[in-house]
């Protein structure tokens, strides 16, 4: 794809972003609102513009898809699958196995409303499942949160880089609105990054000096303990080195909104509106990595020395990221409140602004 202006859906952008990043294989079971990802990739099989894209296969279920991903990714290939909430739940066992086997690949979760089958509207209710492991055994996924169609195109390259650097599954957590949103973007000249997989990939024992075996079963207690300690250290390294965030007009803010994905888009408009009205000096803190959560940057804002009064965590769920935000700013004296919208509905920027102004006025009255 040439470097030019494109009017494209978020789901299509993430598919082409993966191809430009060197995607080799895609396995999935389609589910709305992520289905444009496999539809786009199916059209590009055999396209000489993407010579490394060798395999596209629709599985019979989400369980088949994630296990196909594990098998292909174990060879060192760049492999991806995509789904939405109910399918993401079914993939959790496979994600746990992959984390234990230390196999890198990408999973895209275009979050829809729930629980259960819910509906096809946007929510951010898969936050816990994505960032806290989701499956059994205490593993962690690397989790990226795009907020624009441009980032949907860029994040597959970043996702693969992190997945291979840490030999760990990476989740790109989007939402139904962002997946269906069409925007003008420019596809950059993404240079495919090559990764050295010679120390672990299962490319076949014939002619190899060392036989590589990838397993997650360690029946000896001491061996399992050693492996778990190794994973623990890896997650600690992740938390030290890979926290990513973006701040907007936070330098002089009295109130800071904390939001990711489509919620961050809404909150940016709220920041602009409230500042134009000279109502409250509001800023926006956007986590780019949801795991590792950018707690250091958020805590530094709380400890910046100015009269920062409150954080508002804006989420399309019952309140999930708020717990990470509260932990990050604990003992700083900053209050953390929640603004939520459920059921596949988006709050308006006016609704968010009214909630902020009402709580801010109430807090100021308490100190009179």
C-alpha cells in the first residue's frame, strides 16, 4: 500500500498495519464487530505486495483459532488473530498456554457490550480480562490501547516488536466504535522488523544443533517454581521498561481525565470545551499501554507540586481501570472519581463536562 491519504475503517487499518509489519499467518473465527479484519486479510492472500503473508485460515471455533495461532507462532512466524468479547473469553485457555510456553503473537480484541452476548455497541468491559491475564495461572498479556484509526494501523508493528522482545502474547484492545470508525489516515512506510528466533523456535530438529521444545507442563514442583519465577521477572522488566502514556494539557490542570481508546477521544473534546469556557483547567492522561499500566507517569502528575484536585477515570464499563489509577496515586492526596457509560452507549462530551463541573463545585463547597 502506497504512502498516501486513505479513508479507512479502524478494523481495515489494523489488518493492513499487520500486513505492512510482516504478518505471516492469520487464524480466526469471525465475530462482530471485528469481522472486517479477517475480511480484509482474506482479500490480500496472494497479493505480491505482501509476500510474507502465506496463510489465512478461518477456524471452526475460537478454540481452534487460538491453538492454530500457537502452533504457527511456535515456528517463529508473525501470527495474529482477532475477536470480540465472547470470543476473547474462549481464547483465554490458549493465551495461558502461550504465556507459559513463551510464544509471541498478536490478539486483537474489538470490545463489544456485555456480559454474555450483550450487543454490538462499544464497551471497554474486557479491560480486566485483557490486563489481568484472563486465563489461569497468573500470567500477563502485554496490552496496547489505540485511540485513533491511525494508531490502529501503527500498533501491529509495535505489538509484534513487544511480543517478540519479551516472548509473550500481546493484545491490542480496541472497541466497537473505533473498529467501525472511518478516518483519513496516512499509512507510513513501515519497515518490516526481523526477529532472531533461533534460540527457541520449533523449526524442526533435522539438521539442527539443538532441539527446541516449547511446553507449559512442568510436573516437577521445583521446575515449575523456577519457570514461574522467570515469568515473574519478565513481567517486572515489562513494568519497568514499557509503560507508555500520552498527556494533553496536564501541565497547569486542576483536574485530569484518565481515559483510553474512544473514551480518550471524547475526553480530549471535553478538555478543549471546558478550557474555552474558562470553567475548569482540565487535562487528559491517556494510557497507551494498559499492561503495563503507566502508573509512574500518572503518579508523577499527582506529585507534581501544583494544586491538582482530582482525577476522573472515564470508562465504558462499570469501573475497571479506575483500580489501577487509584493504586498509582495512592497516598498522594488526589481524589479519584469514576465516570461510566454502559450498554454500548457513548457519553456525550457535554455529559462528561457536566459531571466534572458538578463534582468540582461540590468539592470546592466542602472546603469553604
